[in-house]
C-alpha cells in the first residue's frame, strides 16, 4: 500500500517543497521492516529524505510527534498497524496539535483533524471477507484460496486542517478525493 505513489501523489503533491518527511512505524509489528524499506525506497525515488520514527505505546506517540519538529519533517506518513488503527482519532489530534501534514489509512483520522487518509474502502474489505467466508462455507480449504487484495481505495482530505497548516490543496488532488471535509 505504501510506495512512491502514496508519497508523491498525496504527501509530496500536497507539500511539493518537502525535502524531509517522516514515517511513523510500530517497531513491534512483524511488518515494520518491510514497511520501512518500502517507504525509504519510495522516498529515494522522489528525492526526499525520510526519517523513520517509532511508536508502540501511548507515551511513544507523544515523543514521536515531538521529535518531528526536531527532524524538520514537512510531512508524516503513518504506517499500517493495529496499534495505530485503534488510535486514529488520537493520531489526528496529535498531527493537528503539532501542525504536521499527515496521511493515514483511516477516515476517522481525517475527521479528528488529520490532513488526509488514503486506504481501502471499508465496504470493499467487508465484501472480500464475505467472499472468503462463502468459499469456506461451501467447502473450499482456506489454504487453497488465493490471496485477495482490495482494488478500491478512497482518498479523504480535511480542508479545515489544510487551512490551519497554511496549505493549498492542489486542484488535481482535490478532484481525486472521494470525500472532502470542509
């Protein structure tokens, strides 16, 4: 999910002058290293320096956001993680309080003051779950089922937050948004 397209088309397109960005990653997540490497590769592709900031507890979140100013990070990508998913509203408030343009995959992040979200449509995730369940109920072995990936994603932008951060939303990005909070 996180690659050059996400960094450029969303964060970097929003803040094109950004030369330094950060990524918030939970180091206890088994996918922390692959996520970090994918984001670092994407940052290299668009010529942006990326700092990986770690958080796996409530206290770590406050420390991580305070660190962003020291790093002079122009924008923040929040990694995919269950710990972050359950704290998307808190992450939105922290991003707004620390005045950092941030992107996450959940809508409630944007509703809480985060700048934007980009992630799978929840209804698509539920649909895929239903497809798997139906196939298993009909007798197929779970190990024989192919990995299904969501193909429908949604982009949400909080214009209030953009205004507070002094950012102008590029019209092409605004035109691609599935939902805009005004």
